[in-house]
């Protein structure tokens, strides 16, 4: 065994300055800034000619930890990024196609989640109360347009769990400022024209139009759909998942509030339509709305008409002359993400439709692992790369299963899109097995292999039972023993919901107050 340490990995070059590039720069730089034994330098180069995707507007609660780690005060973030609080997603019209039918996938875990599975007890009363309202207060809070915390709640702390809605362009600017002024990240605005390999196949440097060659020990490919390093240079194949997740197109538009005092929804609203679904995200400055659909099942003109009708119905304003931005994507991911001394993160690694906003959370998870396990030298890099690839391939597969779940459970028959989405051949075997099992037992932690699953059994429960799925579980002795505990959890949840609804401020009201004086 060769134990001679080879080249130390101290010089990280990130290519791309979208949300992925700047998050990675912030996470790697903040992890290593105080490292006395190792000087890690981070250089980020971004093209002045290739615009960022700038759509990703919904985050998970994980973003609170990420921002704290990078050292950004929450009120700065909220103000600078026109950001608002997101408490989960409200799904409209997904089950039968009737817009009056809605359900929540909130960020709060079901009451007693680590101790007791409330599904069998709730099922006995399922006609009286939705699953989300029986086990969580968050649907009540969102229905009233309330914030997830009080003015006095400290920064990043919560009364009910939350992530954010944000303006991605402003977010990248804020991260850039923090990274370059306080975390020592070197920033070059330049177009990468060539990737230069050395004799053993590693990347030695990238050539730029104005700044010559930039050398590095580890290259992070954050070049978005271009995937300049992993895709174009290394030719790592792309695994197309269009046979499972049909959506490959999006129309995105920004819609102003009719009035500055209009409420700001504290959840993403996801409304199903005949060939896809519409996202509706309330920022402090505007709403970000878009239709993601399958080009196989809808023309762009029909999609545009669908979006126009939604905007008219929900805001009373016409889209007017503003053309939505059209984005085509290939749902899928690279066959591996870390090859030799190059790791791809963000859209350069892959992209699936934005249902459940899983893209930025994957960037955060990638940034966490790369920064915390930054290989000490070239010898151990391949070991870290192997572990990284195994973990992230697993994660992409689980995300695909979870997104597909929303379509498989639908009973819509109004278009071939929905009917075909339930076709056996389009459903991954892993998901089919879980659905077969869950007919007889509700989702449990043990059904999913990892402790840090991207989507936990709680998320599966919210979507399954929100969509009307039935589990025919046998009554067990344990169930009878825990019946009183379950009843108490349901009652406590109802009482807590009333207290929160009476005491939490309106979402816009709190955001306005923070705009005035900041949080504690
Ligand atoms: C319709 C849509 C909706 C979305 N909604 C969500 C959501 O709600 N939640 C969520 O988490 N995510 C969402 N996403 C995904 C999210 O926007 C992205 O994952 C995120 O913005 C990261 O993008 P990126 O940084 O990988 O790529 P990009 O933003 O495309 O950045 C690419 C960067 O690479 C640079 N570059 C390219 N070529 C070169 C070159 N030759 N030289 C130098 N630099 C180069 C560009 O200049 C740019 O800086 C959505 C995406 C889409 C398409």
C-alpha cells in the first residue's frame, strides 16, 4: 500500500457563480477559514456571458443552518433577497383534479413522530380531519396566512419549522459579497474557454478568456446545464429519467402584487394542471409563478394559455405583454458526480422538476459533505469520491421515487399525461414495492435505509394520506396500548393550533416588521 502522501488538496477552484457555485464557496471557505493546519484557498470563476438559471425560489428548513454556517444574519438575508418564510407546500387539485381539493406537506414532523406512528389512529377519523391537520399545526397556521414565528423569536429559531422563498439572483449577490469580503474567496468574472488535463487524467487548470490558466487541486463544476467539466470534458454520461418524470419544460414569470398590503402566502402553492403543475411563490416584492409541464403532452402555446388563466384567476391581473421565460430541461442526472479531481454540484450534476424544491437542498448536502470531507491529499480523494457517488446516487433515486409518488397516487383521468403517469412501466420498482407494503402498514423510519434520508417517512405519510391513500393495517396489541397516548397527541395538536392561530402575526406583517427593525 502506498502511504506516501501525494499532492495536498488545498486549492479549490469553483467554476460557475449561480446559487450552487456561491453556496459551495461559502460552505467550503467557512469550514476551513480557521483551520490552523491547512490553508485552503477557494477561487470562484463565473462567466460574464452565461446567465444563471435564477429561478430556484423555494428552500427547505436546512437553509437556515446553511446560512448560519456561512455567517449571514437572518434579517440581512430576508431583506436583501426579498425573502419570505416557507412552511411547506399546499397541493391543489392533485388527486381528483378538483381545485377545491387541497392538502399540505408541511415542514413540521407529525406529533410524537419519533415515538409513535399516528397513522392507524388517524385513519379511524379520516373523514373528519385531514392527516396534516390531525398531526401538525402548520396547515392551520398557513391557512390563516400567519408567520412561523413571533417578532421576539431569535434569528433562525422558530415556533413552527420553516425554510424560505427567495429571489435567486439577489441570493447569489449576497453570498458573493459575504464570500469575497469576509471569507477570503477569490472571485474572477471570466469565461472558461478550455479545460486542461494532465497526463494521468486529472484536471490541471481551466483556461479563461482574460485571466490565463487557473490551476487547482480540486475543481467543482457548478456550470449549470453546460456541465463544462464533468459532462463536456470528462464525458460522464447523463441518465435521462423522462420515462419516469415526464416534465421537461417550464414557463416562469414574475407577477407584482396588486397592492403593497396583499397577503404573502407562507407556503408554496402547487396547482395541478392537465400536463403538469403550476408553482406560486410569494416573495416580499412579487410572486414568482411558473408552469412546469411535459412537452410530449402540451404545446408551449397551450402551456402559456394555462399559465395566463391561472394568473388571471389568482391575481385578477392579466400577464399583459410580459412574456414568460421558457426553460427546457432534461430530467435526470449524471451517472456519477465525482470523477478524478472534479465534482459536479447543482444543475451540472443533474436536474429534476422543481416539485418539492429538492435542488437547492441537494446543493447544501453536497456542500456539507465536500467541505467537511475535503480530501487531505490526492491519495484519499478517490475514496471520498467513491463514498460521495454512492451516497448521492442513492439520494437522486430516492428523490425520483418521492416525486413520482405524487403522480402515481393521483386519480385524475382528464388527460393522457395523468393516466400515463400511473402506467406500471413508468414507476420505479423501488416505489412499487413501498406502495405495495404501505397498503398494509404505514410508512415507518425503517422503510428507508438511511438515517439522514432526504425525504423521511413523515414526508411520505403527508403525501400518501393527503392524496387519499388507504392503509389496511391490522390492529395490534401495541396499538391498543398506545391509543390513549395517540388521543392525547391529537387533542394537544388541536389546542396548540388554536393558540398559534390566536398569537402568531400575519406573514406579511412580520416581514414588514423585520424590514423596519430586524429580528432579535
Ligand atoms: C424552472 C425551475 C424552477 C426551480 N425551482 C427551484 C426551487 O423552487 N427550489 C430549488 O431548490 N431549486 C429550484 N430550481 C433549481 C435551482 O434554480 C438550481 O438548482 C440552482 O439555482 C443552482 O443552479 P446552478 O448554480 O447549478 O446553475 P446556474 O444558475 O445555471 O449557474 C451556472 C453558472 O455557471 C456559469 N458558467 C457557465 N458556463 C461557464 C463558462 N464557460 N465559464 C465560466 N462560467 C460559466 C454561469 O455564468 C453561471 O454563473 C429550479 C430550476 C428551474 C429550472
